C-alpha cells in the first residue's frame, strides 16, 4: 500500500463560534467538544495506523506556537510545518503540501476543525480510498445526511464504481426547500471538504485546471529549516480559492465515497449544541453557570458566573473579552457580529 501522508489544514478563523473562537485562538485550538481540542483530535485521527506517516500541517504565522504546543501535548510528531504568511483558502494550502511530498505519497487532506466520532470507521474509509487515488482518482468524502441541512454544500453522486461514485456535480449551500429535496432523493451527500489524492495526481490536475495558482505556490516555496517551510511573499499574490472550486469541480477524475462516521464541522453554536452532552432539560453548560427554568440552550462561562432564567433555545457565551447572547436557531448570525466586533 502507498504511504499515506495526513495533511492537516489549520488556517481557518472559525468566526461563527465567536467569542470562543477568535483570531488569536481559532476554534480548532479551543476546547469545544471533549477534553482535547479539535486540532489534537485531528492529529490523532490517523496516527499510528499501518502505512500512515507523520502529518504535514499547514497553518498561519500567527498560530505556529499553538500548533507546536498542541503537537507536543498530543505526543504526535509533525513531519513538516508549512507556514502561510496569509491564508489563501484550501487549494493553495493543499498544493503547498503536495509540492512538499513525494509524488507517490497519498495525501489525506483534512481540515483541523472537524469532529469525527467514529475514528475506526474513518480510518477504514481512508484506507479504502487509497486504491482509487493510486489509480489517479481524486477522492472526496461525502457525509451521508442525518438531517436536512442548509449550512453545507452537497455533492450529487453519479455512476457507481467500486465503493465510490463519480461526482456528477457540486452544489452550493441550498435553501430549505432544496435541502429537503436533496436529502430525500438518496443521490446527494454533504460535502465534507476532506480529500484523499496522490500528491502527483493533485499536481497533474492543478497543472491542467489552475496552473497560475500552482505556479504562484511553487514560487513561494522555500527550503525547510528545522522542519518548517516559511512560504514567501509570493504566496500573497495567489488567488484565494477552495480546492473544490479550483480543481474538483472541473476535473473528470473526481469520485465521492459516502461515509457515516459521526462527522460534523462544528461550524456554529447550533452544531456545537447538537454534538455536546446535554442535561435533562437539553442544556449544554460549562463553567460557573446557574440556570433556572431554561431548556434547549448552550451556556458557557469562562471567567465569571453566568446566570440565565426563564428562557429557552438560546446561546449565552461569556469570555473575559466579550459576552454573546443569540437565539440558538439564529447562531449563523454570529459571523456578522464577529466581523463588526473584530474587523480585519
């Protein structure tokens, strides 16, 4: 079996979880679900499995200390740390990892801020995907829908192959009516943003569909120093674009593997509430909290007592720097609030 190289992308800001997630401490490094941060969970996800090598981590210059501290605490070594002077989305990050790898390596490209409850099931899916990537396919994982969801892009599955399907088309986040239709027709899965592809195969498709982006990333590459590649200023000129838009939506080699592994991108407080342990009233609490006649809510205190009474289905988050109160079913509004409070 080809060598599997995890590539952990850790450049996201997580603004929909403000003020728990901030520019200085993005959500992947904050203790949100369980004891370990999502980043540490990502480090452990494939670690120690047969044929799996140490990971490449791609992150921003402001967060290298968080990556290094988390890796030290986790006990999982890092093969290479690639440092972006500024995030340019997932396509440039993935191409930097591919340029840093042996062309025969199979890259498991994984965001660092996702929750996967079934680690064994996910590992098995990655191993199954290797044969397809070695044959030249770009494998994306599609999450079997568990509910009607407007917050995720969808993938329409086409011709069935051996354990995978041709990608017929990618769909942007749907409205409610379309999401209900996509969920019920049995031919659509959620777009997880996780990929398995050989380094050489990814570069071949990049030369075909986004050569300017590949050339820009290649110009920014530098020789590693003590296990770290500091991308040069040329990287700032590279287009900000996702791997989906740059390559997957254009290539004829894209296939999708449906998986059901307890996945969530924990991209909002609604999602965080749904994946967290609840009390008898459906509340998720942490820190010094006092609740009276409250149900279906998420209440977090980090530096002082937070008292809530007589309401339901709300999010109340307190940190030393800010307090957030929002209806739980409108937690997508948090990004707008974060941009007003902490503008770029």
